[in-house]
C-alpha cells in the first residue's frame, strides 16, 4: 500500500473519529513547516480517549516537499494503555516513504514511574522501548540488484529518563541503538553513487541517510511558564552507519488555551558531508539549515 493510500485511509478514520472524540475526549492538531530551498511540510495528528477505559488511540500523517517535489511521507498509528498509576504501555505502527525506501515499522514501549519507589513527589520516569523496521525499495535509483535483494531489517533499542527538577521544569535524556540483519553500509554507499551518476543530490539527503542510523543521543528541557505557557529546548546527535553526523537543536513555544493550543518551534539542523569510499568525491555535501513549524491544536472534553 502506498503512503498516499495510507494517508487517505487515515484521513477517513480521523474524520469518522471526530464525533467519538467529542464524546469520549481527545485532541487534534495541524502543523505546517517551512525551510530553505523551497522546503515545506504539513502534518495532522489526532488522539481519542476511549471513554472510561485507560486507553488512548492516536494516528497521524506527515508529508514534506522540497522544490515542489514530495520527498517524504509518513503515516503512523498507536495505542497507549495506562496500566496503573505508575506504569504505561504503548504500541505503535508506521510506514515511511522517503523516495528511496518504503519502511514499515512496529514498536512497543513501557514507561515506569520510579519515584513511587522512594515516595518522592518529583516525578522520575524510565522509558524502555524496542522497534523493528523493514525496508523495501520505492524506486530502484540504479542501485545494484544484489543489494536490493538483501535489504536489511532494522532493530532499535531505546532507553529514556525523565526527571522533574521543580514543579515547572523537567529534564529528559535518551539513547537509541540500532542493529541490522544485513550490513547497510554498502547499500548506503550505493545510494551515494547512484545520485552522483545522475548528476544531482537527493531532494533531502538527511532523510535518506538517516534511514540507516547507528546511534542517537538526545537531551531536552521542558519548562511550564505560568499556567498556560510552555517552553521546550531539545538537542539530538545521530551517527549513521557510514559515519555521517546529524545534529538538531530545537526551541519551542506553546500557548495552552481552554480549547485551542498554539505553538511555534525553530530548529537548526546540520549534517556532515559524505564522500565516496574509493574516489573521495563528495556524494552528499555538508549542510546547516533552519526550519520553522507552526502548530494549532484543539482538545475535546
């Protein structure tokens, strides 16, 4: 199923779910983004609380374009289950189409409130998660058939820690490690050469190369300013299987109203250059760009 068809089905489900959200409670949001070189993005997300059950269902769709050409589409759905006051379990499914691969993913995670063990009022949460991503070709791009016939399966192992420093300030740390059933380095290098032979770079190199991360570190701060203002600062550092380094720093502002929520975030993303292994020719240049996202949300009680 193509990402476009997934998006249409998700859109239909979200429209049908709105009356349920109004009755059982939930939320919906639209995000519009802009960036350099004609980059723009759009996203829709919605969630529903299933009445008296401790369950929350969510779904979303994201699309990004550069110079009028769609470069990335993602559809996802998930289920959050509040097992007890201190334990929550979440399940998720996703499909990503980045114009090179179609990736189908599943993940499961558990969030544990540790502060109950030592009777602290300051929240301490440990998050553990595992994920699996299967790769399939979206287009051959001139890649060797031997590589396309041996696409890897990605396994992700994540650990995160969230600590309330004060009543209004929370710190977050995270680490992701990725393992592959096949070494994806040769495939990533072949993508480099395929684009080099075509005499152009991919629409957004970071999306393609980031499909083969090796490990990611992240950190963030969330600050509630008063009762209806939120500020968040985050940083992530990703290293890929072929040595490319991707860094992202983001600052966000959110105003929480009784019904509507408005937000804006500014992100600075950078990536190091990637050279061909033998010829030492730049396949992907280094980059440093700024992106801005505007978000409006609505909640239902």
